[in-house]
C-alpha cells in the first residue's frame, strides 16, 4: 500500500556579487614641451586635484562613485565603477512522495532541493544584473562630473606649458589671461 509523504526542503544560498563597469579615454595634450615635461606638469596638476601617485607612476583618485586612473606619460584615463555586496536568498519547497519513506523519498527530496537551489541562484543572478546596471549608471554620472574637471586640468597644463615655452624663446614682457574666454596673450621679447 502506498502512502503520500510530505517532504519539506529548506535552502539558503549566499554569494558575493559585483557589478563593474569601466571606460577609457585619452587626454589631448598638445606637444608644446618635451613629453617628460608635459607629463610632469600633468602629474603636478593631478596631485593638486587630489590624485595620489602609485608605484607604477599612474595617478589614482578614488571616491564613493568610481576610481579614476590617469597615466601622465601618455594621457590615458580609465574610470572604473564597482559595486559589491553579499546576497543571501532563502527559500522552502514542499513536495509529495507517493512511496515508502525509503530511496524514492530521498530521490524526490534531492530533486526538490536542486530545483530550489536553482531558483535561488536565478534570484541572485537577477540581483547581479541589477547591480551591474547600477554600476553602469554610477559610471555615467561620474563621467558627467569628471569631463569638465579633466578639461580644466588640460587647459591649466597647456597654459603653463605655453608660459614655459615663451620663457625659453625670450623674455616675457606681459601675460594677460581672460578667465571667461580662456584666452591668453603672451608678449615675448626675443
């Protein structure tokens, strides 16, 4: 005689998940002075803006939204956004076995446990996708904030390079700069 047995399965799945996005660009510095001098000017300006120098010569600034890395030698900029968290999904599943408590019930319990784990893994995967979208959105916001700042840094480095180049050419008589338009006039006596 067969009887129905109710089998309850409980599972908990915990995973560390991350959402990551990165983009690279290049600063357009003019070759006004030798590359080493331009790199040094860029390095000094980035440090003044809160970047710290790594052992490999790159400059990095980390904040709550992203990590910005600049290689002053070639002007390459990498912006990376990363969000990570631990996710735990719990669930229960109830199934019925129509046999004695023996091997058939164990097989049914194992299948129910596998199905439950698969469902929990799918929930975590959806959370991973949501986290990935969030990282991409953070990167977009950071880029919007970073573009004007990098443009200002490039302009300041260019102005300083032009001043140094003018000093190499002769005696600087006058320098006039217009902050609104960004124009600069240097009068040099050769």
